[in-house]
C-alpha cells in the first residue's frame, strides 16, 4: 500500500495528481480516503483542485 497526501504543496513541487495515477495506476487500485473508509476512484481532472486530499493505492495483486 502507498498513502499519498495531495494538496497545495503540489503546486510548489509542480506535481499533479495525474502523475500519481500514471505512476501507480497500472499496478495499484487507487482509493480516496474519506471519513467512513475508502472509495475506489479513477482519475478525473476534478481531483486537480490542490486542496488537501488523501489517497490510498493498494497493490492490485493484494486486492484479489
């Protein structure tokens, strides 16, 4: 598993959420961490808001 906190500091680092999906998306199922657990997500430009959000990438082989 890989946990990613994505937010305003990504602007300074010039990193987009898309970069994480491109790096992890083939081997990991990506989920958004919410109050009640995790929700599976696929990339959308709507996530590029640079407000702190947390994501959890779970190895696809572990999710089976």
